[in-house]
C-alpha cells in the first residue's frame, strides 16, 4: 500500500510510541495524518469512536492508544487495564469495518504470550497457555483484539495487521515511577540516587528474569513498514531479538548514568515473566525489518533526552 496520500488516523499520537510513529510517517512523506487527543474523543465510548470516523473518514488506522504500565501498575489496576484496552480496540475495529477503513494496524503486546513460552517466543506459541499473572488482564485484552481482527478477516475480508511489539524505551518515554516501565524507571532512580549520594539502590525482584527491548524509533519504523506491506491479521513479533537479564540491565543503566553504589535486589518483590525474548524471523521475512539500535546506544540516547527534558522543565 502506498500510504503517502492516505488519510491516516493515529490513536495515541501524542503518546510515547505515537509521537515517533507520526515523525516517521512525516519523514516518508505522509501529510494527511489525524492524531486526535483523548479530550476530543474518548475511545472507550462507542459514540465518540463513531463520531471520530464520521468526522475524519480515515483510510488507514494505526491503533497505538493503550492503558499501559509496569508490574506495579498492572497489579494495582488489572480491571482498568483489561477494560480500557479491550473496549477501545473493539470499538475502533468495528467502527473501522463499518466506515470502510482500508487497513487497520494494531499494536499487540508480548504480555499476551504464555508465562512459560519456550525462548525465543514464536508466534505459533501464542495460544499455548495462560499469560504471566501480573499482566495477564492486559495481555488477554490485546489477545482478544487479535482474535477480532482474525475473525473480521474471515467473515468480512477486513484488512487488519497485528504487530506484537516487545518492551519499548527511548526519548519521550514515561518516567513516572508509579507507572513507568523498567528502563525509564531505572534511569530515573539511578540518576536521582547519584544526585543524593546514595550508597544503595533498591531494585525489585531477583534480577534473574530476562527481557528484550526495542528502541522506540526502530519500533516506529517497523510499524510504518508493516502498514505499507503486511496484509495479514496473524501476529508478527517486532523486537531486537536480543535477551538480557534484568540484573545485567540494572548494571548497564547504573554504568551509563554514573551511579556507583550497591545494587540491592529485593527477592520479596515480583519478578514477572521468567524469560522474554522473541523470534523476529517473520518480521524480517515479511517486510524486511531488523532493529538497528543496540541496547547500550539506546540507553545512552534515552538518558541524554531525559536529562535535557528535566533541565528544560526546571527552567520553565
């Protein structure tokens, strides 16, 4: 699909991933981009979603809006995470079908995979068990939206795409310690601990679980490429294919921020899923995507951005 002249709706366009996707779309020449704010359209309300379609008449929809957070937020708001993610996606997919949207691109989540999925995660393993308990409601909501896209393809010929993106990080991330994911939380904690002169930094869990991360600009490139090329609702993993233990990640962030104190892990706090690493073969085969930014490079860029944003906020 040549998307340069299409009317493209990006939900969550003001958010972390959305801002990078819009930047990427503009870079390749897309000018008819619609990025409504939640104050204009509440995507959990069907009348607002239908009004959005009636007013904007998008030809392509990239659904990036989501209610997300780290382990703590998932444990505190499981019902909210399930309901809001499920209802937003369900309304948008159905309204897109009704109003003749040519392609609907949904961002799925690695949280949908079973807790004990063999590593590396293959898309064919997605339905082979229950997700890890701390984020299962969020993962199951996204999983049902995948099922909706597949069902709509079968019954209506609706053109949906499901991109399963691994943990994101990078500039413009959420650094709120109550709701942030692991990398921005660690960056902020290390910087603040260094500034206070702390000798010890407490870290949740044992440090033994592994995770995979993808730099947000790389993920944005993958999503735009998938929008252009993919015509299947079947899940496609988007990631770097590189696995790192949380303990090693903490050491890397401490090194890059200059925190030299003790890293003290708390085994009484939850670890989450034991291992996460994706098989990213399908993304390369189907639309030629490979992540380009190494974790060390990406963390350095993210630290630089955070320090700059903090200075700007302090000067305001």
